[in-house]
C-alpha cells in the first residue's frame, strides 16, 4: 500500500533531512530533576487551574497543587516532592506571564499517599478510564495541550468509531515522539487500548511518517496479531500531523469546516499523550515528566531528554552542552509552529515537545513583495489563498478574509515557509483570523439579544 | 548572546525571488547565445543595451520616487533581456532602450512595481514598439541568420509571413525550424534552445508545465483543425514565430497569470485560442503577444472566479465566493 497523505503541504528543510538527523539516533537520557520546578496555571488550552497550595506548604510527588478551573481545564500535580517556594507570576512560554506554583525540590521524590495504581484497563469501565484521565489532568502532549478528557467526550449525537494516535511528528527537528515510539512502544499501544476502551471503539490506528521506519516496526512488533489495532505509514510531508490532514490521510474522511474530528467519528490523540495515559493508569501517578528534544544548529550536543515538568529551559540546554553564541532564536516546539522565547527561564510543560535553537535568519532582497508565484496556494493544506487573504487583512478588508475562509487556517506556516519573497503571510492570516473571530462573536452577541 | 523573538514559522525555504529570476536568466541563456551565433554582434549589443536600460530605469525610478532599490532581485534584468529577444536583429540600439524604459518605468513601476503590473512589461513594450515603429519591428525588418550564408544580413520573410501570404513552397524545412535557421525576432528562432530553457525551468520547479504545454497544445489543435489538416503547417505554427518564447517565458510570468492551477488552465487555453485565431483569421501573421496581453488583463477576473475548493467546505453550485 502506498504511504497515505493529504493534498497540498510542503517539505521543509528537506536538504538536511528535516533537521531530524541531529537527534533521531540519540537514546533518551533522563535529566536529573532541577532544584526548583515552575508550574504555570495556564499549562494547557482552557481556563487556567486554581492553586490550592500556598507558600511554605510541603507537597509530595503527584500531589494536587491546583484544581481545574472548569470543564475545559485540568488539575495540576507536583512533579517532585518538596516545599512551595512561591505562588506568583512567572514567565510563560507564550511570551506572557502566568500565575505559577514554584516548588523547591527536596530530591526525595516522596510519593503522595493518595496515589493508587488502577486495575488493568480491561477491567475498567469506560467512564472510570475517562474519570482517571480527567483526575490526572492529562492534556494533549503534541503541542496544542487541549485537555484530553474533553477530547474524549464527544458532543451528544456523535458516535466515535475510530481512534487515531498521532505519531506523524511532521515538525522538522523534533524527535521526541519518534524516540518514545521506539523506546516505549508498549506504553503507546497500551495507551491506545485505554482510549479505545474509554470511547468503546474497536478500531485504533497509529499514524507514523515513514521516515520513522524503526518506530513503525517496533510498534508493529508490540501489536503482533491484534486485529483491532494497526500502524498506518504516512508520507513524509508537512503538516501530516495536522488533525484534519491526519484524519483524511488515514480514513479519507473530511472534517467539515469549523467542525471537530468527532463530526466524522474520529478521536485523535498524540502518541505521547497515549503513553502518558498508560503509565498513569499503571502507577496511579499523574504525568511528572515528558520527552523533550533539545536541538538545533546552535545547541552543542543535541539530544532527547526525559524532563520533569516545570524544569526551566536553561537546565535542559545546559544538559545538552549549552549554546553557541551569536544572534539566536530559542523556540519552544518545532520551527514551523513553535513559539520564540525571550528568556530561558520559562519551564517545560506537558506540551513542550522540543527546545530548538536556531541562528536568526537574515533579511533578503525584495522582502515582502508578493510576485504571485502561487507557491503559498500550492502548499496550503486547507487549500486557501494565503496571499489574497493576507493582502485583504492588511488593508482591513476582513469581510473578504471571511469569505475566503480565513477561519479554516490552521496556522501551520506552510505558506510563509514557501514564499520566495518572504512575505509574512502567516502574520497576515492571523490578523485576519483575529478580526473575523471578533466579527463573528459580535454577530452572535447581537443575535443573542 | 541575543535572543530574537519573532512569529512562526522560524525557518524558510532557500528559494528567493532573486534565485527565481536568476533561473529565468539561465533558462534564457541558450536562446540568447543562439541569437548571437545566428545574427551576429548586433544581437549581443541589443541584449546588453536592453538589460542595462531596464536595470538603469528601475534604479532611477526607485531612487527618484524614494522607494527601496530592488534591482538586486534581477526582475528588471529579465525584462530587459526579454525586450531584446522580442525585436528583429536589424533593430537599432535605441529601439530597445525605448522599449525597456517603457516596460520598466510605465508598465511596471507606475503600477506599483514587482508583482503589481497588470501586463507583462516586456510584451507591453513589444506591442508599443510594434505600434510606433512598425517598419522596424515587422515585415522587411526581419533578416535571415548570417551564420550559414556568411554574407551580410538580408531581409527574410518569417515562416509565418510566408504562411499568411500562402507561399507554402518557400517554407523552411523542419531542421531549420528546430535549430533556428529562420527569420524572426532575436530570441524566438531556435525551438531547441527554447525547449532547453523550458526543461531547465521545469527541473528547477520555477514554473509548472501547465501554461506552456496547454498553450502550445491548444494552438496545435486549432491550427491543425482549421489550418487545412496539414501536419507541416501546424509544425510551422508551433516552431516559428513567438509561440515557444511566449508560452515558456512570458505567459508563465507569475504576476500576470492566474494564481490557481485551474485558473492557469483557463489562461493557457485562452492564450492558445487567441493566438490561433489571430494567426488563422486575423490581419497579422503573428498573434502571440496580443493573446498573452489580452489574457493578462483577464487574469484578475479569472482569479476572482476560479478559487480552490477549501478543505471541509461544502461545494456550492453556481455561487462564486
């Protein structure tokens, strides 16, 4: 069977094998826990968590330190044992600050008394699994950090028949999911089974890009003769791991504009999230660590690290030999959708799949002048007209942006990557999205009156 | 160590506008070399003067209007070379200077510069020159290549002229058509050189096959069906005149052709139908320039009508967004 894929898309950094050679062969090392962890209350999409500890409190590993701020939210647990040093605003990887619980590590890793392992998945009811996921505060670890229990609660009237694990890892440079699938395939498959059971679904697919052939094989050997689970090999193309692109590649189903995967009977969960669910069910311990790829041309010895949540970026980078000097960009996540950081004191969170450090790019001649070459149109995985929308957004014509479906933009950056004139296309699209989003909210408010 | 904070994406492809334009210049090189070999030193002079005039005009206009100077992107050099390739070898040097000035100052910069012109600047310049100095741009202005004869340039009717006048017996053989041993503008005579350029542009992914292939195929079908079902005549239509130069290097101009694949198909068919119509039934022997110019001005309309089908959006019939 040919490798599955979607229409459009691009091949970023193909000449250097998408930058993955730097770390794909590096076995994941465990970074010793830091002296202090920083746990932002806004560690996920949705309402921030609410701290229930105060300065001076003693906390144990896995203890609840903040409760969920609503349904679309998640609780936060201590990834180390120790003493609460502060509950205050700290820098967040989104460039703002977030109320954070700061814990001084006592390096004892004393587990919380309330931690109890769960029974085997086969002996649990779907609701019990869902409740365990919600209680442990598991959020999407692919980068978007959407609370997983919300994802696994399909809206009324929809029926999920397929669970897809996202192991595409299409972002250049990142190899965290690759190493996880290679080193812990059992956890990934176990996590998939738990999610399938939580949704009472009998079909599970793990989608992996073919540049991770070894990961595909290790997963297949764990799955063995199991009929309900299979690995789908996907073409190497960005953004293959985009939710709608992944669903289309594997099932040929088209998620409608503005709709959720549940609308076509699919739930998508990242492989790292699945492994985290499996480990949490086995031990009862909420997520305390994740694999982070620390990489890029400006990192001296790139590698993959098991990192305690709340560890500052600086500690991860130090463990990888530090940085070369110069004009640099430190990126949380991958180079296509990641966020550039102004400080290395921001902490690793559940969605931090990578810390990438690249040299700052130089300006080019004719910067910003569209020559209408059409490469952005060809590369758009949603088949939008990026240059046309960008120009409309810049002149304030948001009605045109809306008519051209700007809200369907997934901000993958394929258009801007391809643009030979380096037009800041994605910024224009974001501008349009923000303005059209506001228009839509205003209209809804009017209708409500 | 300085940390930079900018919006994603944080990496870009190595492709730049300047690299695209450089590739176009490289693709034009075989035809340009052939022009010098076939027509002699005046061809070299015309091309050099034309490129200098185009680049100089762009530099001067941008300086005078206090805008950033962008001659480094090489787009003006491409325009200058194309202007020279669109005049007969007998043209005086000032003709290409006027043409390049018009192309850059009026057609390109007056409308906002690179990416904003509504017509291909080189073709618009050719149309202007043809209208102002018809005797220097057509008919007896065309000379036979001097490479073979070794004698001074003599007037030589182009194959399309012969076809128009019904002098079918005087038509050159296929070898001459392919190599370029025929009368015509500097850059248009050698089909082989132009096809080499096409191959290079396709390999480098500067252009897609759509516009050149569909354009030429449309002309082939129409000239065969309505030109007397004669393979030889159809061959003359395809291999002489400005069809290959136009289809490969000018109809594919990004700025003045549609953005979408479907739009480009419509554009190419339109160019082909117009070219064949002018050549078969019109007053001129040649129609490539006017066809492309007409489709250039139709491009905004095509882009308005033809849009890609957005992923996940239901198709609505008869409703144009």
